[in-house]
C-alpha cells in the first residue's frame, strides 16, 4: 500500500506539514518510493509511495488540479471505461495518467457522484479548497483500509493505522469491546471499530465528509440482490461473459512485470493461476504453496506442483508443520498496529516474506466460496424460463466438464450452528455481552453469499491481515474474485446447474487445469494443526511465559485459562484457536509501547523536512 495521510487543523493552528512529513517518513520501509506533502493553509495531504503499476506516468499518488487536492492509494478496475466516460464529459485525459489522477478528474467532473463510476481497490482523501471540504472514501469491499480520528481540534485521516499512532496526541487507550471481540469472534462485531477507543475505521462502501465544522459518515454504495438470470443466453454465451469478466479482473490486478501468487490444490487459487498465465503470460510469475507433511494428510503441495508444472510457473513449497509450536521473535522486527498474526504462526506470513523479495504484487484466491454460493441466503430464484432451459445448461456442463451437475431444484438446508461456537470461554474478565455478539455473528444471514462479500465483517479483516501496514512488507495483495464485473457475471448465470460445486468455474477452466483439480471436491483440512501439534509434543515454554504479561490480566483470568489449557481432553475444535488469540494479544501487549511510539522531531532536513524517530523498526526480508 501507499500510505495516504490528511491533517485538517483549525485555521489558527500552525501549518501541519512538518508533522505530516515526519509521520509519513516512519512508513518508508513499506512505502519506499518517496513521500510528498501538499499544504493548503491548515490542511496537509501527503502520500508515501509504493509503486505497483508499470505505466511510466504512474505519478506518486498525490494529485492537484486547481482547488482540488487528492491523496490516494488507488488500483482501478476498467480504466479504459473511466477514461471514455471522462472524455465524453469533456475532460482532458490520456491513457498514461495515473489511477489517482483519473480519480481526481472524476471528482472534478461529477463531484461525489464520481463514486458511482469508480471501481477497484481504493482509499482516497480529497480536499476541496473552494468549499473547504474534506472527503475520504473507501472501496466497495474494503480491500483498502481507511481510518479516522479526532485529536484535539485536528481531524486525522489515513489508510495506515500505524502511521496515525505516531501522532504525538494520539490516544492509545484500548476499546474493551474490541479486545473481547478479538479473543472470541472471527472478526470484530462493529465494522467501524478498531482496537483503540479514539480511532475508527471507515467501513467499506462508505465516505466521510467534513465541511463547515460537521463530519458525516454515510454509505455511498451497497450490494444489490442477485439479478434475475439471463436464461435467454446460450450456455456458451454465458460462459464467454464470465471468462471475459474473470480475465479483466486478473489483468487489471497485475500491471507489474513480476507477480507472486498463492497456489493450493483447490479450485479457486488454481483458476486464478491459469487465467494469469493465459492473459498476462508466465514470465515474472512465481507460485507459493504451504503444505503439511507430518501433522495431517495433506495433498496441497502435490497438487499445487502439478498445476505449476502444467502452467510452467516456478513454485516454492513451504513445509509448515513446525509453525504452530514456533516461538515468537523477541524482540520482534515489526509489530502490527492491532493484535493479530504477529507471532509468525501463520504460513501466509512466511509466504509474503518470500514473495516480497520477488515482486510487489501477490494474488490470493479468497472469495470463491461466497461467490459461487449455494444456500438459502443468496436470493435464489428459478423462473419458469430457467426451468425450461435447465436441461440444456445441465447437458452443456456435463459435456464440457464430465461431471454430473446438481439436479436438485433448491439448495439444501443450511446446517445448524454448533452450540460450541456460541459459548464464550469462561476465562474472559468482564466479557461485556460477547456471548450475544457471538450468537449474532453466526445468525447473520446478510453476511453470506455474494451480498455478504460486501457486508460480512470477516472479509475486511482478512484484507487487513494482508495489508502492508500489518505485514510490514512492500507487497500488495490482490483479490480477483472481489471484482464487481465477476460478481455480476456470476449473478446473471442461472443458479442451477452453475453454482453448486462451483460448476461455472470447473467448466470455464476445462482443459486448462489437471483433471485431478477440476474433479476434486472441496476438501477441508482434517483437523487443527495447532492442537494436534500440542497434543503430540506438549505445551511449549513460550506459551506459558506469555500468560505472565502483566497487561493480559485485565482481559483474561489467567488462572482459569491455564486450567483449560492443560485440560486437553476437553478441547473443542475452537479451543486452540482461542488460545492462539490470547497468545497473540499477550505478545502484542508486551511490545506495543516499545515499538509504537509518537514521532519526535529532531534537527531539520533540507527542504524543511524533519528526521523522525522510526521507532517501529524496519523488518528484514529473511
């Protein structure tokens, strides 16, 4: 990510450009292509750049046109469509403009209605000097991050939470509800919450407008129910429409000579790899796979090697059996701004480190399950015309894929939520209604299916864990399934026979992937590697030691947790995941005050810049 930052101070306050430059300078290890600040009276907008597009005129993401100033971290979908629309509206644009420059001209042309025409991954901050209005907007699915805080009389907006915490006046008090959510829920219960009481995130599909002393947060987009299928189209024509949308999504997300990609033995990541190789070529591509070799039976590495050999893509396979028991590094070389996967217990972290040596762009296959969902929450409709066309579509699926499509007319009833998921652990100190939030999480029907790709709080959480602000690496992670063109194409295909078992994807990739992949059913992992490793090798010393971190006692009854930790016979599938969250919180509490410190201004640099205290450290790619 390129770090964007806006400081809006009262007119009587001194210009905040010195502070903005010092705060941006602390992000140089993950945004290494320079930083710049533009000042308009008491407003400072800045950007520290991480280039990940190949265009020569890509710019640095900080654009000015008349009274408008835009600081953005933008990756556009359908650039050519936006260029055509701007040209038709009388704006002077060209194909070499940066994504941020195009977005600025869109705002100049259509004002806030420009958000109806901008698609992709973006976090933008726009200052209108004539209206004295600040606008901050986040993309539809929350792939980009965007935060806001009020510090005294100053409004602070940034896509980097760690950058915001370097402000000397930042309030570091923790939000107890957010801590409880972290320990128990898969993701936070409030989409606008952070771990800090005084810092909020702008939810996906929302914009913040600060004008005339008032700050308003409002939604500018929400997902629509699935459209009625276009049954008048032949199966081949519908397949061509899906392939075109999928190829555009993949091509729009590369735009860099080298690219890494996550590769497993499943259908989602391998389909992205196949279309990447076909649309953009294999030169500069490199695949990465994590596999278990001892703890559990795992075919991921073997199948991923077959796919890589078929597509002629180099691949690195990482054995991850040792990770659940590996002690965290003391002191850490970096620490995310919120507790999370900081302990290097997740294979993704190791893959990101290796991928960052090779490229600045990395592809992930998240989103395939809700995209091709087949449940009662996807507004499934089967009009009479679709019923009539069903035999033709089913025969087409069988002829191309060799698989028998699902013939049942309606989705199966979703299974009941296991009661164990709805029980908050007894070792929480003052849980404050976390059990109710846990029950609401699993009962939320709006968070499933294609609509849930924009509504479910889990996805922005996953995107955040891959963000450079958390990984500390100059690596942008791309998610081709979270593309409105792809989602619309899937929605317009008759649910039967195309959605069950991801039949649409299997037919689209026929002949491009090995038969073992195309015919493989979804295969969940046969257990939790962490709990299996502990049962075989016992609790590690560092697991016990982290429970002695003093600040942990304010949230966890350590004595009660120790009893549960040693009573392995009563562990459920979720027990070790919750223990892992406790260790992550303890590790983060142990180091946060030492690594997340406000900037201190030292001797001036030339150009009126300041030398900040880069207190978070610079992670090494090792």
